[in-house]
C-alpha cells in the first residue's frame, strides 16, 4: 500500500470533524440555531471503509436532524450508480440498488441543511473499497476573486468536457477532489458559481466561472473566478430624430447610429461605437456589429424597419468637460455640427481681445480644444446644432478649463514599486486595486518590474497575470470551445498600505 493510500485511510476519519456544534432551536422562543450540521466521523458505520460487502448499508451520522429533501438531493456516488437513501433523524442510510463498485466515493454537497436551513460548511467526500486497499488520491485547489456567500461547483473534466469527478469549495475557497489514482495532468478543472446543468458552455455564458491555468498537480491548482463570457444582442433601436438614433444592446450598452449625414461618415467609420448608414426608410435597416466579451470576439446582425416620422425639439447639451494631456474635451449629449462659416470657441486675452481656438472632432459628439490652463473658454452656442437643427442655446457660455473637482495635482500621493519573480515568456499585467473605492491602476510590463507613481492613500490588493488575451488586457479566463486554459496569475498575499509621500516596495512570487 502506497504512502498516499495510508494518508487517505487516516484522512477520511478526521477531515470532516468540526469544532463547532449545532442544535435544534430551543422550544419556547429560545436562541435560533445558526450553526451548520456536521458529520460525526467517529460513528460512521461500518467502522472500516475497506472490505465493504456488495450490498453493505452505510450509515452517516450527523450531530442534529437533517432536512430530508436537502439531504437526498445533496448525495451522489462516484462512479455513478443507483442508490436507496433513508433519512432517520440524524442519520443518512445509503444502500446500492445493485452491488457497490469495487471502489467508490460518497459525495455530499453543501446544499444539505438542518431544519433551520443552515448549510453544510464543507462538502463531504468519503472513499470506500470492497477490497483490502483503497486507491484514492487528493487533488487540492484554491479559488481567487470569489464571493464567500455563494456556492462554487468544481469539476475535473477530460478533454471532451466529460466529468471525471466533482466537488465544491468551502467558505475559504479551498477545494479538493478524492479520485482514483491516475495521471490527470492533461485534464482541466472548471469552477462554476451556482452550477445548475452540465451544459458547461451555456453555464459560463451566464455565471461566474474559472478554469485551471496549468497542468493539474496534487498540491495546489489556483482558479481565478471571472465574469461570464456573455453574448449580447441588439435589443432595440431608438431614433432621436431622422438622422440620429441609439442602438441598445441587451446589456444596456449603446451604439450610436447616424443616418444620411455625410459630414460624419468618416468619423463614424473611425470609431467603434458609431455607425453610419444610408437609409431610405423604405427597406429594412441591416445592422452588423463586431462585439467582444473579455476574451473573445463575435458578430451579431439584425434587421429593423424604422419610421421617419420622428419629432425632435430637444436641443443638445454639454454633459461633460475635462482636461486630458493638455486637451480640453467637451462631450455633448448627441452628435453636433458647427456652422462652417464660424468658430464658436474662443478665449479672451489680457487686452480683452477674442482669440479663436482650433477645434477637432474626436467623434461626432466629442470635440477637443487645445487647453489653456486656468482660462475660461467661451462658446457661442447658436453656432452649434444637433442633426435636427436644434441649437445648443442662444447665449454665450463660459467653461473653465480647470475643473477643481477633477484636479488631482494638489493631492498627496503614495508610490508603489515592485518586482515579480517570473521567468515565463509573456508580458505581464499588474493591477493595484483600492480596497475602499475599487479604483484600479494597471501597468503592462515586460521586465518584471513595475511602478505606480500616483496612488491615493489607502489599502490595495495587488495581483499580476500573464498578458495572453488577444482581445484586451483583461485577464484571460479561458474558453471551453475551443478549449483554452486560463492565464497564469499570482496575488500578493497581503493588502498593501499606501501612505502619502511614501514609497512602498513589494516582491510578488509568480
């Protein structure tokens, strides 16, 4: 018998003994039971998990009464066979309808509850054998970026996405598979939040998930939980006027549609979220979009019939203004065009003379000006119109080029530098996330060293990952079709405190 086999014979006796106790609520309005049920491992029947009889009854005793329906649904056998289950007070009794396999595992997931709806704290896995030895190994793993309030179902899959084994994570994101001895290095681990079906390709489109990022080993398999790989479609198109509309996706994201206005044609082609169409309002309007989630691109297309009879009497408005890299950006609520014979933007010099400012279109609703710090820019509003000839206003309005609310120059920042112990072949992405306000700072590096020069004071989570995403600099969380493993990553184990006018240095082991 191998050393690993002896370990597991001891392991199954002790692993599920918990230090806390639970009881049914005291009669007469006593304190409510908030403690989870737990298995009384020392009282499992039969006493030995070896030499099990073909039709052996197995009794799993708990410290308190279990809710019968949750207990029955929480139990499964690997390899899968038909079983008979009885719930008697605190005990679960299990028999096979046919004989037990030579080696098998009883698995109880965390949906099992007591009568006060307290869930099992950790999943239970117990291997049994009809022989005088047991050949199970332990594959351990950890979840990162997970919600402690949710259940995560973990699957060991082969290359065809068939289930080899399944388990769950505990409250700390730890999980383990008890599996029959074999080489699983070429397989993959999949974690799904609140998994409800075995159609995994569909599940990861709607639920948070994670995939293994390295050959599977026995000691530790890290899994980073990412957002679903959603596919979105066009929900509807709303026309603001006969020349301008909004394409609204099923996730609420907007694309902007400009019809029959040649002035904006090139600008639309240059910008991903603007679309130009020649449309006569007689035939159907074909919309084709290339979209992407965090790791993959996909195409959608839809056909719509729009009505020309749209009344638009609302003028455009200025919805944002800010300085970026010595450019003053003015964001309008919709596409605007400017009277070609005039320049509506100017400043006043020391002699109170007008100095016109050159302007550029960044997109149909965003205009940039060369910034003059601490000056007021004046706008002759009646020269700016939307695509239905509604003027911005009839007055001259001033806009300050310095927005004190967004001016961070006077803040006292802290600095974070670091080195990453990494010898792989990829560039790396480092993220520092402010724990309080969730503001994220990102650095793409190729020399294993990073610096964040201006961090607001506070505590930060710092993590790093390989930059293998072909769509964006987001973490590559992996795909099932085609099967691609996730990017390797590492987290700095402690939160990092950033002080004003202070440099903090860290080392991240990859």
